[in-house]
C-alpha cells in the first residue's frame, strides 16, 4: 500500500509540474513517418520518431520565417512617416 501511495504521489508531482506541450509539426510528422516506416521498412516506431523530429524542424523553420516576415512589415523605411525627408533642419537666426 505504501508503494502505491508513493508511486501515485510521484506521478501527481510529475504530471503537475509539466506545462502544455507544443507539438506543432510533431504529430503530423509522426503519423506520416510511422506509416512510411511501417510499410517501407517494418519499423513504424523509428519512422514515427524520425517523422516527429522532422516535423518539429520544419515547423520551427516556418515559424522563424513568419517572425522575420512579421518584423519586416512593421519596420518602415526612412522618410515614409510624415511626408518626405527634407534633411536636417535649417536654422534662421535673423530678426
């Protein structure tokens, strides 16, 4: 009984400390890789792991490209804010 209580407390502690998993790209890659590995080499688990890794890589690469595009759309080139850029202001000190 003590072993069951210890194991359940350890399981609750482990599952409670884990945050939300980001599996973007992994699930789709694992499904495709698992099917390909099963039919081509009869190694479905190896194909699923490789597909998950490949899917994560592609998802991260796409997210990085999207961040770069989003950043570039927010930055304006010089002189597009309030009319044309006219250079430094000339000061006229005459009265």
